[in-house]
């Protein structure tokens, strides 16, 4: 009889819970009104300035929300995730606005793989609010991977695709208000 340790069982339980948290019903949640219109009044609460105590998204309300603020545009964030949905995610930090994919080899070119880093740089939906870095490797006959050049137009095309998707998401959210 094989006996499993408590550590192994706990590790498997945590892994299962993390995997279950990755599920999605593919519904779009509109960004808070303040993300779309900086002049819009915000409702008081835990999630907004003016609420009592600490503010989850903008820091301590008593300090004007300047401490620990999340400076990420929700539309850019969602659009970036949608655009790289075909690639495996290595890391996604919504508080810092960083998305890092794992290596992805397109089925049509199995000896070539790509990795993408996306940085959301601000709360405004602007062209300079996103930066994308694309990395490429090629596999040698020996099976080792070596870095290959990627033209700057690839990152620019990726950024344009994210921006177009973000604008579309914002238009859809505005139409529902």
C-alpha cells in the first residue's frame, strides 16, 4: 500500500484550486466608470476614493488614493489578454499591468517559437499606454533553441491589435450605459 504524505495531498489540492480559478465564462465585464471617463463621479465605497478605510484599487482613501494605486487601463488589460489567448500564460499581474506568455510554437512552424511580454503603462486608453516585446527562437538540427531577431514591426502590429480590441471593448461598454 502506497501512503501519500500530507504535503503531496496539500500540493495537489492547491494546484487543483488554482487550475479551477483559471476558468472563464467568456463574458465581458465593463470597466468602472472612472476608467472610461475621468470626470465621472465615483460612488463611495471600499473600491472607490471617498469610501471608508483602505481603497482596494487606489490605496488609502485618507491619503487621496495616491499610495499603492493600480495604474492599469481595464480595456487595455482585457484586450491584451484576448489578443494573446492562443498562447500559454506564464504570468499575469493586473496590479502591475504585466502579462508574460510562455513559449508558443505555431503548428505550421514547429521549429520556431515565440514569447510575448505585454506592459500596460497607464490608466488612459492611449497608444502610448501599452508596450509589447516579442521574442523568437529557432530550433537547430541538434535540438537546441537559439535566439532569432524579430523586427520592430511585429511588436507594433501586436500593439495595434490590442489597441483596436481595447477601443472596441470601450465602445461596447459605452453602448450599454
